[in-house]
C-alpha cells in the first residue's frame, strides 16, 4: 500500500486516478503513525510552500523513519520542493531536508511567471525514476518556485534559466511537473516509482 499524504495543498483526486490506472493501491493516513504500514510514500502538492507547515515534526519524523527503512518516497511539484532544506517562499519554514539546497523563485527575465504548460526534460544523468523516458520528453508544469540544480538532479528544464525538474537520491525522488497531467510520460515516471517498491 502506498501512502498519499494529504496536507490540504492541492487536489489529490487526479494523483489517485493516475496511480489507480497503474493498479496501485493507495491510502491517505490521518495520523503519522499510520505511515508504519506504508510500502511507499507520495507527497503531492500545489501552491505556497507555507502549506507544508501542516507536515509538522511528527509527520517529518514518521516520513524520515520510513525512508530510513528504505521505503521509496516521491515528491510531486510542491512535494518535491519540500524534500529540500527550505524555500525562499517561506524562509522561516524548514523543508524535509533530505536533499541539500533551497528552492527559489524563477526570475521573470523574458518569460512569464508562473511557468505553466508543457516543457522538455533534459537529462543530466540516469536514474530509476526515468527508465523508459526519452530525453527531451515533454511534461506539464505549473509553478513559480523551483529547486536548484545539484548532484541529485536527474533532469533539467529551462524556463528563463535551468532548474531541477527531476531529482533522485537512492529511493527518494521528486518531480517538479505534474505526472498525473503529463500523459504517457507521466505514467511511466509513476510506473518507475512503483518499481522501486519492495
């Protein structure tokens, strides 16, 4: 069973539908201790980084414990940004801190912010999360803040400047785009995440 974390930051319905289309069973835990039975964890989210405040110390501890037991973790959009140390969007609020670096707002130099629409994934290196995905594949974005390009970056996307669009460190992965809105490519990314389970 995969735990889909609901911290009131976005519509979980489309994420549930995408995983269900791949035959995955999901549940939404009400309390952090309900993560104990999770085979994997998905943290979705759209909107302001401040929404992650709902994932307080008990949730953080429970998620870190599951990651320590080698259970895969996937962050989607805001959920990916939360994997990092924090964000300029809510400077006093720490992220999960599993990945180093802080998220920042894309500069509006010659491009529209927020970044909304289809754009390409340009691979920096290989990773389980992109098995079977073609370099330069198109996926759907909607966001203003981004994660920095670091050694954990799998794919980079450029909107005004390059940013990390897919990250992976071991069994922890994140995607800045919305796989549930990205057609076959998005489903392949979710399928790859499921392949990391057990």
